[in-house]
């Protein structure tokens, strides 16, 4: 959900992905993001955001992250928009390690750069791509990269359906887990 009163912009997004194969759960991811941004100029804004991530199949029991930064809108309007952002933050991550139920907690400062591109190709359709690179400032080998490509179509004035494909890389995964995770999803999106 997005709420834009004047120069402020508030965003809340929650995602849940579950997959099952032959009656056995094979994937479950929970994501949440709360973000507040304030425009300083028509193109420049400052933001703070907090996020939650859980993916036990990738060895992440829970990850809490907070970040503050700035974003600059290089292109705005229709049909194309391009925003670049950068921020500093802090992450507390609890990983699952063998043998269960053992865990390892990682706490570290982060630096992140992100890119958000949108192409409104029709009155009711939109293509978007969001990419971000996050560096663990405590351990430079523990970087993360996320790229999400989406196609959205309006169902009503404030609601749309969104099909997405996400490519997530965790350079130092939990023991016994893969570096890369790919997620295909469908979501209902509400805008206020």
C-alpha cells in the first residue's frame, strides 16, 4: 500500500510466498517493508525504512533491517521513471545452522544502492524492475543482490494484479544452502 499526503510518501508492503511439491512444503518466504520518505525537491527525497525477512528454506530464521538514505528521481512521469537511491543501515539476522534447532546471530552495518525503473506502457499496464546491492560493512564477502522484474495490470481504480520474478543472491549463505534463490509470484496490490 502507498499513501502520499503532500510531500510525504508512506509505503507498506507485505509478501508471503509458499510452494508445495507432492504434498510437501518446499518453500516459504515472508517479507515486510515499512517506508517513509519526504521530498525535499521534486526529484530528491530522504527516506527511512524498516524490513523483516524470513526464509527458513534458505536458512534465514529472521532478518530485521533498518535504513536511512536519499533517493534521486532521474526520470519522472509517463511513460518512464527511473529512481536511484543509497542508504546506510543496520541488520540483525538469525540464521539456522545444522544441527537443528541451532542458530547463529549476525549483527552488522550495511550500505545499499538501489535502482527502480518503471515503464507505463498503457493506461492500465506497467512494467517495473527493482535492483539493489547491499554490502555488509562488517564482512565484505557477505554481500546481497536482489533483482525483481514485475508486470502489473489494473483490476480497478486502486487495485491491480502483479506478476513478478525475483532473483536473490546471498554471497555467504547459511551452511548447506544455495547462494541464489528465485521466486515467481502473483500478488494483489492496493494503492491509496
